[in-house]
C-alpha cells in the first residue's frame, strides 16, 4: 500500500502506531498530502468554531413535505387500485347496475301489461256492449262473460 493511500485512515484514526509514524514521515516529503491534510484541518477548525446553524424545524418541514398526500387525479386513481377501495367501488357498481336493471325490467313489464290491456280494449266494442247494460247485476254478468272476474 502506498503511503498516500493512508490519508483517510490517518484522518479517521484507523492506523496503528507503525502506520502513523510512516505517514507522518511521508508528510514531510509529500507536498500533496501536506496540502490535503492542511485543508482538512482548516475545514474542521472552521466547522468547529463557526457551527453552521440549520433551522430547527427543517427536518420537520422536509418530512411533512415528503409525506404530504397529493390531491391529484393520478393519486386518486392509484388509491382506488388498492384492494379494499377497488372492491368497494366494484360492489357499488354492481349494486347500482342491478338496481337499474331491475327498475328497467319492472318498468318494461308494467308497460307491457298496459299495452296488452290497451290492445284488448281496442278489440272489444265497448260502446255496443255497455249500451245493453242497465244495472249492476248485468254489468257483473258482462264482466264474467269477458273473463274479468274470478
């Protein structure tokens, strides 16, 4: 290992006594290592003397921004793709479509019955039949003949 490679270990205090002595002897001969050591020592001195003050709530603001929920459409769609909301939306769609289908089927059946009654009324000549009815008993007899009473 070259002595210049000991720079980081020397600064971090990770060298044994023999390596320390070797590096300190190397500093006397190597201008690059002396310059690097001098710069690091000056930087460490400045940082210790003039402590850089960060705003106390900076970490809180960063965390709040990082975990802030987005209100965009893509976030909403992604949220709906989770299993629980997706199942709830699917159940709601199925329920709504079932209700609409049943309602349209009931309306269709009622409309069909109405149409059938109207067609039947068109085929019966009511004016001539009703003109022969003079009282309630004749009306009941007429209904029985038509098949409308049970």
